[in-house]
C-alpha cells in the first residue's frame, strides 16, 4: 500500500515548460520531487556545463517549484546535469522512493482522466494513486483494461467492476466512473485513441519495460501522439 | 538506421557514386609513379606488393565502413579514433592524418613533376633554392603544388563532377594499356619472381601502400549515401579491390613488356611501358602521350583532392577542440578554409623541397598506417566497451579477426619502412602526446568510448537546490516583499 505517494516530475530545464495550473491543483495531494535535468553534450563534462549553466538552470526551475510550493504541496527539488536524462530520472526516482513519474504535457481543462489498468501486480498501486488524486477533485474517470483478450471477456468486466467499487469505497462518486473494454486486435491504438479523448492519462509502468528505463515506451507514445500529460505509476520496488 | 540527428544532408549518393569517390581518390598516382621504384625494390613481386597493400587496406576499409555507419561525421579516420580512444590518440591520429596527407600531396606533386619534366626538358634551366639544388621534377612539383593550393584557396566548388570524369578517363587509359599489353606481355620475363628475395616484398608493400590512401574518404560522405549499411562497405571495399586489381595487372604487364633494369627507379615507368605496348600496334608515341596525360591527370587530381582533405581534418580537430578553430575558419568571400589550406600548403612546399619521391611516398604511408592501425583498435574498443549509442548499420564480418588483423598488419608494415620513416612515425606519436599535454588537455574533456568504459567520465552531476518558499504562509510575505 502506498502511504505517502511521491511523484517525480522531470523538467528539461534547458527548455522548461511550466506545468498547467490545473495539473498543479490535481497533483496537490502527492509529495512531489521536481527533477530539473540539463543536457550535457557529447564533448563536455557535466561539471563544465554545471559551471556555466547552473544559475540559468536554477532560475528555470524556480517558478515551477514555486507553483507547487505555493499550492501547499510538499515539494523537493533536485537538479542534475546529465548526459542521459533517462538514466538520471531512473536513479533519482529510486533514491527518492518515487511511486510515480510524470511525463509532463497539456491537460486541457482536466475534466476527465483516463486510467489504464494493465498488469495485476501493479493495479492496486494505480488505483491508490487515482484515489489520492481524485478524492478531492472532480474530473470524470474512465477505466480501461487493456489486457482483456476478447471483447466482453468476463475477467475484464469483473475487474473493471471491481475497480469501480474499490474507488467508490474510497469516496469517489460512482457516477464519475465509466469503463471501456478494448477490442482484441487494436488494444494499443484503442488506448491511444481514448487518450486523445481525455485530458490526462494515468497508467502503470508498461510491460515489458526496458531494463534500465523507468517508463517503458507506451507513456512516451501516448504523450507523443496526444501531447497529454501522462502519470506513470511504478511497480513496488 | 541510427538517429535522425546525425545528418542534415539528403541521402543522394548511390552505390555507383560512392564507388566513384572511393576509386577517384585512390586511382592514379600510385600506378603512374611507383612501378619504377617498386620494381627496383622487388622486381616482378612488386605486383604482389600492390595486392598485399590492397589487402591491408581492405581490412581497414571494412572497419572504417562500420565506424562510418555508426557516426557519419566529417573528419574520417581521425574522428573515429578521437571518439573511440580519446584526445591523446585523437591528437596523434589527427596530426598523423593531416601530415600524412601533406606528405602524400607532396608525393603526388613531385610525381606530377616527373611527368612534366620531360615535356619541358631543356626549356627550363636547372634552378636551386638557396643552397638546395632542385631537380626538374621537384621544380615542376613546386609549381603544380602552388597551383593546387591556389585553386583550393579560391574555391572548393566544381571539382566534384570533374573528379568523376577523371576517374573514367584514367580507368579507360589503364584499361587500354592492359588490353593491348595482355597479348604482348612475355611471362618469361617475370622470372625470377623474387629477384631480390622473398623479403623484398615487404618494403615494396610499405612503399606502395600510399597508392591506397583515400579509400577512407568515402567515409566522410557516409551521411549522404543511400542505404549506407549496404552501399558504404561495398563502395569502400569494392574500390580498393578494383584499384588493387588494376595496379597489380598493370604492374605485371609493365614488367612483361619492358626490362626491369630499364625502368627501375623511373618515375614515369608506365609511360615507358606504353611506348612498347602501343609501339607494337604502330603508335608508340600515342601510347606515351596517353599515359603521360594519364600520369599528369592522376597526380594532379590526387594532389588537388588531398589538399582539401587535409584541411577537413584541421576543421574536424578544431571542432573537437584539439586545434585552434581559427585555423579552420572559412574565408568569407571564397568560402574555403583558407588558413588551413595555406598552412598545409606551406608544409607541402617544404616537403617537396627537402624530400625525394620515395621518401615522400613512404612518409605519407607510414603516417596513414599509424592512423589506420589506431582506427582498427578504435573499432575493437567501441565493440568491447558496448559504447552507448554505438549502433552501426554495417558490422565487419569475422569480428574480431578483421580489425585485429587490420591493426596488427598496419603497425607491422611500419616496421618495413626505412629508418627515417620509422623515426618519423615515432616522432609523430611523441609529437601527438606533447600536443595533447601542452594544448589539448586543458581544453578538452575525454568523453571517448574508452573513457566512458573506464568510468572516468561521470554521467551526471547532481547539484543541491534549496528554494526559499517551503510553506504557503511564507508566500504571503514574499509576495508583499516583491511588491
């Protein structure tokens, strides 16, 4: 069970984008680690780049961290100058016991959230994060089970009903929750289409995830296709 | 295919175009200038020397193909070594590559002078430069070199299409020589095959290796080649094989039609051969004319191309911080790396004055052998360290045999050079290290595959950050403070 869910928000401070206020509001119940990462080119040492760009990087991080802090969120900041931001994100996520990682993006007016429930190990963790985020706020929730092999699969339906009950017990209004089953052949593209119709996506760490990469590539694909922010709940470490 | 950031250029070169570039940079000077000196060293076995040198070049060509499809950036062999082994070896390779090309250019220019001398013989009185007496070929070479340096200083354009024409003209002339000669060559004159002993093949190989310099030029346009994983190695290896075949067959025919002693040491031996070959069909003078024309064309185009190649290496070293970037600055009006061309040109002129043709050829060879040996080592390093991002489209077959053999043979061939050239190679290594210590070390961080593997390059550095607005209560104050 997650007691004090922690979210890592990586920001490329060489080209910073401030997260939208609606997202900042939504994420308020979580403990947040803002990770500023600054790229180090091939022929340079991280120290060199740090010397020349540290002030610039901090200045870029400050307003973003400030937003969360002003919201009353418990926020920590980490700045790295790195040759490989994926590896750095993974390391910092581990060191700070982060339960989830955000792929920053747009969220529209944040009126609905897509929750992709994929593998069973991770499912409660995803639901818990959803619970934390949506208890106090009012977006609609669409549950999606991408593992069902056939449309109308009983397991898939029971699972989605169970998840709905779980969230209802957690205090969410049942009317806010709907669910979709994918058709057999087009699971991923269905997810991508659904993602386009929603403002924000919450998903589990994708499988198979590359050995050292935190997110796997599905969240990135969702983000690339839709521009939406994606929150990826990591497996228990 | 690697990432899309590697090149902004369109992939427009097919296999044939790539092959032409490869053949164009190789064909010519070697066969027009070196048969005489090579025959003097090894007799008919000089043909074997051409094949042996070609075989060593093929090994390196395979390695260079793999490296070029993994990192197609300007700079060729120097770049691969710098990225693989770091700035110490990068300094050695850069200087070696650069000076090697300058020596080779001097060699081509004197070779050109060899062909010019008989044409203007008697017209120009013997001259000396101060205390240094200059031979007619040297004088011709100096004049030619000044012209090539000037041409390159003024423009880099317009040589591409011409180069293609030159390649086909040269192949045509040599093809005609081979066709006519093959019926006349007297195989019995090729006996004994090894008049100077079996060992003589090695120094001859070392001497003629200079004929293959430039196959790696194809690597510098890797980013523009279509399907590089397939076309690049085929163009590079195919170019070396084609050129080696033309050289070896021409050599055999030459010694089949003329007496070895008559051409030994001659800088225009192939023209002497042509006199006989074409004479048999009643037009010896045409043959001499054709081959002399070929010799002029070949040496001129090789010299012209290497002036520019040498300045490209200055540019790449400047980009990587191994040399002052001002050296490779582009002239605002002529659009050429004028300073680099002047410096390289100055060296070329000095080399022409102080060197004679064989020692210039060997100096060009020895420095390139050093570079090619390191290039093969670099490939092994990339493979063994599983360097991040190293993902070549083409992989050398029979790894690790090919690069290991390529490195060992390249270095071993240095041992068959004359003492001055061996010392030159040693001096270059020392010079590269000194250059690194006095200039490069302060400016460049070693981020090569080797340094990454040794862990001496940190992946990242984490900086503590503490912003001063932890509590919402605090915010109110700050807002008022800010006004």
